[in-house]
C-alpha cells in the first residue's frame, strides 16, 4: 500500500483507483470492480489468477499464477523468517506472450462490433471468444475416466464443450480428430487411431488451450513423438509453446475474432454499416470518462 500511495500518483493514477483484496477486509477480502470503475462494467476486463475474490464476475479472464522469484527462507534467533537468497523460480514462462494476443482479440472483437453500430458488452465478447477456442475440434478419450461415472459428466468432457469443441464416446467415429489420454499405452483404441492418422494428445493440451486462450499446436502435446515426462515438465512445455505456435497464433487470432464478430453482427438490426471515424471514437471514450468523473465527484 505504501508503494501505491507514494508512486501511483506520479504515474497518473489516483490512489483510490488502485485496490487490492486487503483493502476490502470489511467485506471478506473480495475485490470489486466498482471500487475502481464504478460505472460501465461493459468495457472492463479483469485478469487474475484468483476467481474466488471476484465473486463470479463475468469481466474476469482467469489466468495462471506467475511466479518469478523463488525465496529460500530460514528462521533467525528471533524466530522471524528472513530471505537468505533470491533465485529465479522458473526459467521459462510464456504466459504474457499469449495474454497479449488474448487482450488484442478482446479489443479487436469489441470495437469491430461496436464500429458496426451494434451495442456490445465486453463480458459477452469474453464468453464468446472462450466458446470458440476449440471450435471445429472433436475429441475422444482413452484411459482417462472411471467407468463408474458417465463420461459426459467428467470435467474434461465438459471443458471441451465449454471451449466450443465436441466429444465422442466412440474413438472410431469419423468426426473424431484426436484422442486425448494421460499416458501413451498402445491399446487397441490408440493403435487404431494411429492407423487412421489421428494424433494422440496428452490431456494437458485441453487445459493449456484454455489457460492460454487459444487452440494450441498439437505438436507440443503429441505423445507419439514427445515423452510424457517432458509434457509434464512445465519448463519444457513453456519453452516449446512460443516456438510451436508462433506461426499459428496470428491465424488463430483472426479465426476466433471473426467467429465472434459474425455472431454479434449477423442478423442484428442496426443502422446502415458505417465506419466510425476517429472523432466519433474520441466522443465515445469521452462519454465514458464523463460518467466516471461524475461518480468521483
């Protein structure tokens, strides 16, 4: 808090606009967007690795925790913990690279729709972009789930559907494009899939695709060519993700954004298509600022 109070004003931020969970002790350590931007939540995006403190806010894009320093702690004579040395905890972390692309998608989709004179809420944009990540993908699972519960009720099945993909209980279904498993065991199901040219992917492909907000290259998670131990090594995975996706990411950006734009602009009654000029854009932003200033006063 002392850093906030001392330096944020110099950077052009009002102290009251910088809020942490500790500022809300009276209401149970939750974060509230209204404390920062009291009006127009339809334009605000939250990135956080804690979804519980935001009380289910639809403005939230869940991120993975970022750890840079590894602290080695010991106790001194007064039994207080002190830092002996500081080391880099992780050698590789490429999340910010993908987060940048994700924010560009949200921004582009929001203003492309807005420019077509269609009323749009960024919360709907976030939800729809998420629902397009695995669009066109159909997966089957092998050796992943207990037979005591229906496969359709498993977390992985529901997650694939949430991300816009489809699942099949039959690995030989012609619509299935890949097999998801947790280990590379050459069962009849996997052998047949390989004969049909279907990739065998570690289940982490689904979770990393959700976390990085994009349909990641299957190359990084292909158990037929990458040992399981390497796929489960976070440093190895994150060192490979940018390299394996660099040539694909721009096309993925365009694909997902266009799907979202089409959804919000097709069949919607609106004024005649008209590009919003720079002056119109300035007026739009000034209107939002005016509302915020009225609240501050």
